[in-house]
C-alpha cells in the first residue's frame, strides 16, 4: 500500500470528480479487488446494497476474513469510500461488478444481483467507461444478458464504452496466492474492450491473460472448478470401490501422487462444500440443458456422487457402531470440523449439515466441535458444542473427523477416542477407521 497520507474523505463528502474504479459488491471478491486497486494509488469507490457493510467500511472495519481492519483504514486513507447510492458509478472510469450468483431453484445461476447491478451501471453509463463482470456465470452471460441491458442506454459496446468479463480467482484463506500474483484472465466483447480491460488490470495485477473473448473467459473459470469437482467425485467413488476391493485408497493416492507429471492427487471426503466447487459446475450443466437440450453427463454424475458422500459416511458410521455392538439409534456421535474445508470458518455448503441431518434421522445424539465455530444449527435446531474435546471423545460412542483443522492433535484424539472414524485419511493408527 502506498504511504500516501491523504486525509480520509468523510463518507458523506461530495463525490470526487472522478474515481479510477468503482467496485459493485464489497464481499470476499470485491473488497480484495478494491484493496489491491487502492494499494497502487487508484482512487476507488465501493458500492454495496447493505448499509451495514458500507457503514462498517467507512468506519475502518472489515467484514471479510482476508481483509483486515488495518487494510480498510489504509484504503480509506488512500481515498476509498463506500456508498449505497449508485451515483458514484457516474464518476468512475472503470466499473467492476462482483456480486453473487447463487443457484436458483431450477439449478441455474440466479442472475438477479447481476442484472440489478448492470441496470444501475446502465443508468449512469458514460462514454469512455469500462465495465467488467467478475461474477461467476455460464458462457454467454456477458454477451446475452449484460450487453443488451447496458446498450439500453443507447451507448454502444466497443464504440462508446468497453465491456469485458474477468473471472474471480479469490481463494479465501489462501496465504500463498493473492490477487496480485494470481494470473487474471480477461475476455473483451471487442478487441478494443479487451485492450481496455487488460490495461486496467495490468495496473495492479502482475500477469493478465487475454482470452479470445468473453465466452472463453467465462468458460475458463467453469473449467477450472468443474475439473476439481469431477476429480473429487472420481476419488470419492474410487474410495467406495477400493473398500469393497479391500484396497487402501489412501495408500494408492500416496503412491500415485509420486508421479511427477500427469497426475494431481485429490482426496475423498464426506462431501464437497464451499462457495465455488459444488456450485460453479451447475452453471455449465444448466447452460447445456437449457440451450442444447441434453445433459452435461460428467457434471451431473459428479454432482450425484459427491452429494451421496454424506449418506455413505453415515452408513459407515452405523456399521462401525454395530461392529462394536451398538445401534446408531441412541448413540452419542461427535462431529469434528463442521466448516467446508480445513482451517477456514466458512460453512457454506458444508457436508457436515447433511451428515448431521442423517444422523438425527437415525436418532443418534449429535454434538460437534470446531475451533472456528462456536454456534452451529442444522435445520434451525442448535447442535450442542462440546467444550473439553479430550473428555468428549472419551465420552462419545463415536467421533467422526470431517475436517482436519490444523488445530487438532489427531494422534492424541485417536488415543483417547472410544471409536474414531476419520473421513479425511489423516490418522493411520490401530483402531481408527478411515473412509
Ligand atoms: N475437497 C475434497 N477433496 C479434495 C479437494 C477438496 O473433498 O481433494 C473438498 C473440500 O473439503 C471442500 C470442497 O471440496 O469441501 C472444495 O474444496 P477446494 O479445495 O476446492 O476449496 P474452495 O472451494 O475454496 O475452492 C477454491 C477455488 N478457488 C476459486 O474458485 C477462486 C478453487 O478454484 C481452488 O482450486 C481452491 O480454492 C484451492 O485450490 O484452494
């Protein structure tokens, strides 16, 4: 961050004549983007529909894990101001849209936040502006949805203003790769649009990769995450098959992982959570189904396999208790790690929810522990959180490790637990059951 000591603009201070970039959507994607742009001296405005977010940011407080309060204060000193009013868009050279695209009932992306943001931009659009969509969506969205809405302003893409798509590659909790050193893919509606977008991101990102067009940039993001989703489903199904064939899948993964080329190790688990991997592939299968009239079979199959993992875990838990002479019904089961992946607090799409739901359905008594979660409810009913973890593993009939947070002393837990079912393949001690 530059050492500029600009005075902090009052939040209600008259808008500056011009800001280099306005970021719409100040969440885990938009706020790091605003921070990076401000860090190189660009004048940044933020727009969010949540007044609490806007108020907190203007008071120097962050609501995003990977952006600290000090980061926000630095941004404010560099001139960043957050608004709920979209008037700020009229004075921005570049507008970047970073709003969520959750799945809708029909399995496709809910683009309501995108269209709402685009309409706000259209209402303030001026000649010479660059508009970039970063929200993850199906190929064709920028051309078929965003462009027509913007051109309702009578301004023309490529002639009066520039329009591009650039997929977000923010990886919450990743301390190795950040926005600046992660190559940024950019696709423009026209060559001049692409040039504008490349020049914009090149101001604060080390490597900018120009795609052939917006569809290729949209598809690149879905390819990245569908690749993960399908390969996780492959190893999940292989884990199930390996057990039936009396093969230690974890050792097979270890051995295969020694191949220095042509192989990337994925690991089985209780299911696939998070804000990207279980969601993004659905945009592809939605587009194929809605536009081409047939199924994207790889994605549909992978979704089916990954969604069945919680049920498989509970069936294995039941077998384990039965082998110890106990029914699952009435047994006390402790879940370790209820977030969607290790060492994050994020619980979006966590497989712990379906696991807990299935255990309750079989009338087990479910408790949990997670160093990052204090309160956890499933279907509106609070799940008791144990305090003394070592006492709890001794006291519960079965402990299931769902996320191997680095805070856990797994060998010690294994020594103390009555029964331990490790779904992450981290504990290879006698008496420990692994997935
Ligand atoms: N998972 C497995 N087995 C694996 C890997 C993951 O079961 O071998 C599960 C995790 O437990 C989790 C889910 O899949 O529940 C997703 O895990 P993830 O490691 O893919 O983490 P995410 O969801 O945070 O994915 C993000 C993505 N980043 C962006 O979309 C910008 C993804 O592209 C990254 O590759 C990933 O982070 C990463 O590598 O950290």
